[in-house]
């Protein structure tokens, strides 16, 4: 994009200089085109400056077992809304240990941790993440990045995180381990879901139906809590037959 804008500026400037004696009648057109190209250039550079605004991400020691990121430690292209602007196909990683979105700088080498307070949402590996700010009256969850599992009349979130566990053998081993906390928002109230019983209690007016539905489809909370939560919420929100 930047190269195309610069190329346009060069062509217009060159054409204006070479044919200045012959295009007096077209001066207004040339000036308008030049002004538009300059405007596009500044819009582009301003947008990029607002995206590549964060702290350099240096990664973690190679001696650590596993990695700190969501699903993979390889950069994946995703979309995001940052500082009020939308960006597409940005190489990124979600650091679950530091709860930060990491992007690749346009120099194709440096990794940058974006500022959470400017992050609204991002789509990565088919998952929609949102940045929630704690509000004692409306959002009782801790401020941070949440994976929105389901959105309907009810909404389901999971807070994904990783911690570093240490083991002492003949040396100290450090390993990233993953943890998940689940929440359902129903009628404006946030519910922490830790057990199958807790899930059913959120939908207590239809808990028997949901229990039968999950059993029929062999969806077990203990084995796959995400599938159980999403299917329960989807079933509850669907019109009754």
C-alpha cells in the first residue's frame, strides 16, 4: 500500500515537472491528484503508526518446555481493531502468559506487544477475542483478554491463561501449562462455570432438557467443558420446537 502511494506521488510529480509548459489547462486536475495522493500517504502512515505502537516482545528462553501462546508459537494472520481502527491480515500471536497480543512489525523481524487499553477485539485461528475492562456494576470479571465462545441471547466467554511451573530434578525445569476459566452471561448477570452442575443451574428453567440434549449427543462437561457450554447455551437460546 505504502509503495503504491509513493509510486503515485512520484509519477504525478515527474509528470508535472516534465510537462509543466504544456498542461497549464490541466493544472487544477494535476494539483487535485497530487493533493489526493499526499492525503492517502498521510492517512496510511498515520494508520500504521497507530498500529505499530507498543513494546518490543523478546519472547522466552528456549529452555522452557512448551510455549506461551494460543495454539501455536508460529505467527498467524488475523484481523483486529486497535486504537479505533480495523486492520486485516496482520501476523500475530496471542501471549497467554502475559495476556498480550503480539504482532510482527512491518520490518518483518521485530515483534511488538500491543497496548491492551487500545485493543478492542481480534480474530485469530477462528476465535474471536475481546478486551474486557472490569466494571463492578456491569463487568465483574478481571480486566483482560477473553475468548468469546458463543454470542446469542446468552454469551459465553473463556479466560485462557498460561503459567510457568517449575520442577527440580538434577536441574530446574520450567514448563508452560494452560488454564481456562469459563463464564456465561445471562440476563446481564455473569456466572462462573466450574462444574456440570453449575452449568445446568444457569439454565435451571430448562436444565432437564439440556441434560438430555447433551447426553444424547455424548457431550460430557468433564471431557470437553467448552463444547458442553456452547451447546447448552445454543440449545437454550434456540426457539422451542
